[in-house]
């Protein structure tokens, strides 16, 4: 029997009306008497579903490392060999080092949604489970790697100018290794020798950049690894590979082993990495950072372009503890972000140079009000060092005393602790300050710091000094130079420049000083985003000025810090007592590898065939910093040590 949809609905409506006409039945609403809902319940099957989801038959611990600064130890729970979930392991208080230092339970809780959902990415449909090649690039290799410089139209044929519009093809590990080897060999051969230089010039590269290739096509290869300290073999390994390319150069050009060149290593700082490029200008060694638990000691935490709430999720509880302990939080950022909502006040600024201007204005206010610690500035900073105003170079003892000999500091910490060499000692030299008590120039070595700095050095004023040639020059301490430089950075002017309210700039300067005067530490934390700015060097240095003036360095909860993480690479740096460090792996001589595991590796076993390069040149169209002068001439500000090579 067939029935239409209309008739079916009509019959249903009639049946429903008949049911309503009967009225409500008592059995339909028979109440249940439950004295204790927790003790008995008519149906608890839903609990079985819940418990089944969390049942497991095994577990293991693992380290979640999305960034160098986290490294959270988590525990994964498995059933039938499949990860169901991960959660923190609650054992951070057992962490320790070779020296007996122990962590505390304060490190808990530890972890964030990135780690807790790792299994979704591991088992997800978008995870790459084998090598793939871009179809156009594969076709280029299959066709014999024809020169793209000789035939520019091939860039379109093989989609070198439309990589995003290309497709990918799955290949085996053996196949991808073969393709990579063929590509490297072809590119090195294409751009080696005079013919290679001619091709690079034809492509529009500056002659000074082509000269840096030095005839070796391997020097147009660029290598870099984000966060390499995650794995000395897996990530630092790419720098080892760059060094090994000297073998390819030896094969392609036929040059002797001692003339073979490798690739170029891209820097971990600034544009591509997260490091703070200005911090080595201040203290000489990579990035400055505190251990996260040290933040609990801070009584004034200033975040500049830094989001410790949303971007450092495992560590955000340290900020909570700061608030619990009565600390004041300040946030400087263009947007009202997570940290802003938790701060005592937010200083909104325009993106760009604004936060730099705010820091300089804060420094000016502190100097104008004498809100600084003179003794700390004399003992631990370069503020008292004298600079010649005629050349803007440091005044050297040899400028004043012709027969001056460098002081012997071979028994001091520079040599014994920091590993200073005689060559470095000659290059660094000694320094000059103005002795306010004797009213004359006094000489210092780099070891005259802290309690060893006994001179009452001037921090303000200008002085006349007679040089060995009889000429008189004006000199001033570095801190006086800052006073002169910062005259234009009053809070009203900076407010117009940055958009930051003038009263908040004044308030921040006062808070830094009053917190310091109360005997409490102040810390400034700058973000990785700022480290990518083209003015990052200036910004990083400016963030140090307030903490240098107030002595907020070298104590718990104080300092100027960034959170890039690669500073941990310092743990693997060379030392006289430890050997070449990670360099023994990266820069092992490609032509004379050490195969005897009992041999102690020294610098004699190493050979640098690579040079470092700043990738921001590549980011700016592969151009040097060359400008046109008002007189019509041009000047290149990129020196030989920073000169990039063409990228192929």
C-alpha cells in the first residue's frame, strides 16, 4: 500500500489529537523517592562511559618542548598502545643538577593545552608521516637541474615564483635523499667559479655580495634551525651539515681541502630568531634571563611587548604568585592584552619605536631627579668611563700616557674564570675615568669592578684632558652623554611620539625608584616580537638603562630579561677546562673526522668552513645597507664581517 506524505502527516495529527483527548495518565508522572542521590540513583550508566574514557593500562613520561623556555615533563596515559591523554607529572621538585641545586614544589602546576593535546597532533590527519617534494622542484631535478639564471623563464615553468600554488608529491626516504643530493650538487656547480659569479651578477646581486662567494657555489646555501638547543644532533646538526659542505666544494671545484668552503649559517638573533640582539651589547653574552621561579621575588614586574599570560602558559602562575606576594605589575603594549588586564596599570603605545621612547623618557626622569645609585653605577657599569667628544671614542690610557702598559690581570677572574686570552686582552685594553678626589684621569682594567673599584669616579660633567701629543680634548663620562642625549625625551614630547600618557611615564619612573628605595627588586621583561624589530638593538639596550641606574642587576627578582630560550646554548659553549663545547660536533674538520672515541676533542680537531650571516638582509630583498648621500655619492654601511652572499 502506498501513502502520500500529506496523508501520513494528516493521520499523525489526528492520532496526536486523540491522545490529548484522553488526558494525562498517572503512570506517566509516577514520582520516585530518592533519599540520598549520592547513595543510589536509578541509572548510573553515564558514569561507565566517563570512567571508560579515563581507563588506561600503561603510562610513560615525556618532555613537551614547543619552545626552549618550557620543557614541561608530562605523563601520557595509554590503552592498547594508544595515548589517551597527557597531564603534568607533579614531580618537578625532584629536579636537580650536578651541583646539588634542587627545584621546589612551587614549580607545579606545570604544562599547558599544547602538551595536554599533543596526542591529537600525533594521531591527527594533517601530520606528515613521510617526506614530500614540491612537484615543480621535483620536475626541475628530473630535467637535470637546468640553470635558472641562464633561463629565467624556467622559474615560472617549475613554479619557483609560485611555490604556494604548487602541489606536493610523496616520495620515499631514499628518493628524497637522492633528490636533495642532486639539487645541492647542481646549485653548487652552477654558481662556482667565474661563470657562477657572472650568473649572480646577471641576477642583479651587488658585486660586493658576489665577491663574498669567493668562487665557492656552496656559499649561496643558507642554513638555519629555529630553537636548535632542542636537539644538539637533530637541530644543531644542520649547522654541522653546512660545515660538511666543504666536501661538496672540494668535489665540485677540485680545490685542496684547506681551501674548500662550506655554506652560510643564519643567525638565531633578530629577524629569524627570537634572541635579543641588543643584550650582548650590554653584557657580552647572548641573552639575559632569570629562571622563571625567580620572578616570585620581583616587587615590580614590567612587561614590554611581552605576554607571559597567553604566550608562556606553563609559567603564567609565577605572575599570579607575584600578585599574591604584593608585587606591582605594569604592561607596555599597543593592545589591551592578557597581561594588561592583570596589571596595576597599562601604558598603551603605538606600534614601533614608541616603547623605546618611553624607556628613554623614564631614564631621563630618573636622571633629572637623581633617582639612581651612584656607587652601583661606578662599580658595575660603564657609566663612569670617559669618552672623547671630538671623536666619540673612549679615552684610552695610551692617549694620556705614552709609555702606558696594560695592567697584569692574568691572575684575576677575567683569565681564571672567564677564559680571557692574551689576544682578547690586547684588543679590549684598559679604560679611563675621572677621579673626582684627585681631579685627574685615572686608569682601570676590566677586573676593577665591584669592591675592586676604589676610585670615586665622576658620573657627570665635562673635563679637559691633555693628550700625549700636547693637544687638549674634552671628555665626559658615558652617563653624562646619556644626559645630553636624553634632553629631547621629556615625558610630554614622548607622549606625543608614542601615545603613552605623560602621567603614566612619570608614574613608571617613580615606581621603579620607590620600589628600589624600599629594598625590593625590579624586573623588566621584553618580548620576542620586539626582538624582531629593526630597532631591536636600541630597544634592548634602553630596557637595561633603568635597572642599571638602580642596581637592579645580579639579585633575585631583578634585571632586564627576554624569554627566547636559546640562551641555553651557553651551556654548551667552549671553555678551557671543558673543551670546544658543541663546536666539537658542529665544526669537526670534514676532512679529518675523529673516529677514535677515546681521543679528547680539542680545537685542533675543528675547522670552520662556514660563516655566519644575518638573515634580515635576505628579508629586505638581499640588499646591503647602502644609502645615497646628499652629495650624490653612495656609502655602504655593511662591513665585511656582516656582508651577505646571494641566496640560491
